[in-house]
């Protein structure tokens, strides 16, 4: 049976005309959401680019070359893996142990993965409050901050005034000689 002459529904149990339903469904957007004070739009340009805008500002762009996130980007979790050959940072400071609080107890640094060879590190050692490095993955050497902290070994690569004076001697009979 066909019902004709219906008015616009005003209660949940009221019948609705096809025109009323078509108009209501046509008003639902397949690319934007409006909730409260926030308007979100997902737009496919038809040229291979999809953009997400929030309140008129582009927040995300996706195309065949990748994804661009506008604004701040926060990743929360215990592991973040970047599978990339090149990582470019505009900032000139990298903060390690950014979640540390209280007294410092954790060493921090940069480790180089060397495949089948032993990894090497440049790290801040909290126990000695010094920068250290390893060339073999086992023995850490302090980075020299002056000749008194230089691990010289037997190479005698530098001279201090005291070392130079102890290596020379002079007498009126023999002149200057090297000890």
C-alpha cells in the first residue's frame, strides 16, 4: 500500500516520505565531519593526493611520495622504529632520556650498528660524569678535555712544560743534553 500526503516527521515513530529521507541522507557528507566546534574534512583531490583538514588548516597530506604531518607529531609507546636510510632533523639538539626524572642514573649516547662487527658507542657515563667512547664495544675511554685527561699510553704524542723540562738537562761543562 502506498501512503501519500505525509508531512515532515516530528517524532521517532512518524512515517517519512522518500523525498524527506533522500534529502536527509544527501546532507550527510562522505568527506567531512562536524562535531561540536571542530570541522574535519578528508578530501581526495582526484590527482592522487588526499588531505585532512581540521578547522580549515591542513593537518595531513598523503600522496604517492609519502605522508606529511603539519604541526607537532607525538608518538607514544615503548618502541618507535624508523625504517629509513636517511633521517634529517632541523633541530640542532637531540634529547636522549627525555622521560628521565629525579637523580640521573642512566647512561645515554649514540650506538653505531656495524653488522657482523662489534657495535661502537659514544656515550655520557653517569657514573663518572664524563663523555666516553668505545672502539671495540667493550672498553670505554674517556674523551680528553685537556692534556691531563688524555689517555696517552706509550706514544708520547704531546709535551707539557713539566715533561719538556724533565727531558732536558744542562750543565756548564757539557751544555744542554737530552735525557
